[in-house]
């Protein structure tokens, strides 16, 4: 599993709890990604990994993936 293999399970649990409590919590560093019209956001798991998500019309949040924030394409 991606999170387990990278030692992110505890960080994911902590970030998920903060996210569910307050999507704007400062330690999550929520950002709207470019291009903005896609309405894809990210929040921080740690300095290296971020979770990408979007918010549906009904307010439901879907996590798209966990990414290496600084990995070069």
C-alpha cells in the first residue's frame, strides 16, 4: 500500500482528522492548484507529500491521490 510503504499512515491519519474537523486548518496548507478552473486542491501530509482533492457540487470531498510534491515529471 502506498501510504504504508512510504511511512505515511500516521501522517495521513493526523491530516485526515484535521481536514475533517477544519478544511482550512493552517497546518494543512490547503492550496487551489493551477489551472484554477479545474478546482483541484491539495493539502499537506508532510513537507514531501500532498493529497489532491476536489469538492463536488454537493459539498462532498473526494481525495484523488497522494503525490510526491517535489518529484520532477
